[in-house]
C-alpha cells in the first residue's frame, strides 16, 4: 500500500526544501522527491553557493595581488592554486547540502530518491535511478523543479570548451581567453571570477546594455567599472556560430540588427543567456496542469494550478528567477496549505550581482517609474565621500534612492559598492513597511560604516546630504 502524506514537494532547491521545512513546522506530514544525489537543487549544487565560493576566493586573490601593498602588507606575489580553490568550493557545497539533509531529519521529512511524475492529483510516482518505482499518495503536491540554462540555437554544449554555468564552475585550468555570451547576472559573475584569475574576458550581449532590467544609470556606471578591470564588452551583438578548432573555439559574431560578420578566437565560451523552467518528465500534460507560452506552470495568486491539490513555486512559475523569491513562495504555500494567509510582496524582492563591487537593487528603477508616469525624486550619494569606504579602499560606486515626489515614500534603492548585497536590506525593510526617505534619513547609523551612504542618499532626497 502506498505511503500517504499531507504534502509532497518535487524538488529540493531553495523553494522546495524551505517549503518542506515550513510545512513540517506547521504540523504536516511531508515528503520530498529529489533525483540528484544531494539536496539543494541548482542553487546549492551548481549555482548560487559554488559560484559565491569562487567569487569570494578570486576576490581575495585579486586583493592580495593589487591592494595589499597600498595597505602596507608586503608579501611575495600570490600564486593561484586552482585545485585548492576548487576544493574550497566543493567543501562549501558539501557543507550546505549536508545541512539540508540534517534539516529534513530534524523535521521528520521523508525523502524519496528518484524522478517524480504526477499521473493525477493526489499521486506521485517516483522512479529511482535503477528503474524501480514507487507510488506516493498525497493530499497536496508542490512542484518546485526549478530551471535550467537556456540553449543558444545551433550551439552544442559540451561543458568542457562550450559551457553553461555548470561547466564554468569546473574549469581545470584558467582559460587564456574566455568569451561570455550574455551580460546578465550569471555571465558577469562568472566572467569576473575568471578575469580575476587571469583570463582575458570578452562579454557579448544582444542588447545595447548590460544587466537588462536593472536601473539604467547603474548599468552604465557598472559597465565602466568592469571595463577598468579589463573586461571587454561587445554590445548589440549576437553569436551566430561556434566551431571547435585545434586548440580552442572560433566564434562568429554579427551585429544584433544584422550586418557583416566577424570571427573571434577563444579558448572557452560560457553560454549564459538566461534560464528556462524545468518541467521535463513531470507528466503535467497527463495530469492536466496548464503551462503558459514560456513553459511556466500557470498558478493563481495562491500558487494553485488549475488542478485541485497541485501547486507550483520558484523558477517554474512566473516572476524573477531568484532563490530567495522561491524560498518566500515555499513558505507562503506551506502556510496557505495550513489555512494561514501566506503571501509574498513581489514589489520588495532584492536582487544582487555578486561581482566586485557588488550591485544590489530593490523596488523600482527610474525607467519603470517613468514608464508608469510616477512623479519621483532621485538622490545619489557616492562612496568616495564615505569615510569607511576610503579606509577600506572601497570607494567605487554609489547609493541611489528613488522616492515618491509627493509622499516621500521610498520606491526603489540601488547600490553599487562593496557589500552592496548586505546594505540593500535596510532599504527592503523600510519599503516593506511603506517607509519614507525621511524615515531612513532620521534613523541613526553607526559611524564609520558603508551603510552611512544609504542614510546620506536618503538625506539627499529632501534637505540634502551632510558630507557632500
């Protein structure tokens, strides 16, 4: 007889495992289905966590090479031990995925190993790697299967020379030349890792700007910073073909709007043009679950599909493909299943690019406010005027605050600078409670800190900053 559960979650990435833990906390009998050998999905295994390990390690390598002398630290020129750096990355992944396994045991969550499919509401089939199958009976099902890298038509990925983010985290040696296709978050993060370790990095982007969707001023200034670091950009350009040569690759480029082609040589190419929902093998058509024209599972405001008892969260549904968005949706759907009022405020979801300097954003951009016809005021404060930033040799960047012209309510905050991903959260909390720029400006900030620049930007939205 099939084992029965209150809720079964397919996928144990950030959305799935957080949903499982929250549901267990609320008294439900919970099962998870995971086809990989370790829990955590793309984020913990081949995405957010390993990339951040390499980003941090490569940043330390860069600082030791270029900043230590200015700080009065004289050492022999650092040498890269890529094997040890990769071991640090792998240890970080193992620690995090092992932590999820502990959480499942602690919360008495039953884990099924294999590929999950949904023949109908209330049932999940799990097919193990050896071909054996078992059936789970469950009152509710949550689809949390995440996303995979989007393919570039006509380009065959081998994860050796032509790689997605997965292969770019496993290079056995530093490519002398690396072509990054796509100037979004993943491309810029991984491109910056290998640039710091010695690669000559060129970024090709179809659009006329980097970081599509982020504030335009942030995008332009950040591109200049990356160019000073040695990263080249070919904007309004498309890749039309890649051929393997004796020792590397020959890549054909064309203007995005058409024109004469050019060929460039490179040792490796990273395809990072976005991600797409992963629903393969779930049997959603048989279960009658609707998908939209982009392959995403269609849900209502409560994450419910058109089939009773089947829900979906994370990258597989509409919205930004961010791990923390998936986590919040996992909590929300667990609370909804428990009869509570779970919800996610999609207007206050931070986004961070973990380069050096970092880029962080929450709320509206100037372009969005203009398109919506909202009267706003913008205030910007540079880290060149921040005492702590000067002491840390971290004066690149600025804080930009956008507030409603009539009410002073903060509508958006954008930060380029060291630790921007940590500083963005005071703006997120402020916005969650509908706070004004004046509220932020009147909040005492410790001195000296980088966060004082956030306060100064808020002061600038009204009477003006103190330190410029």
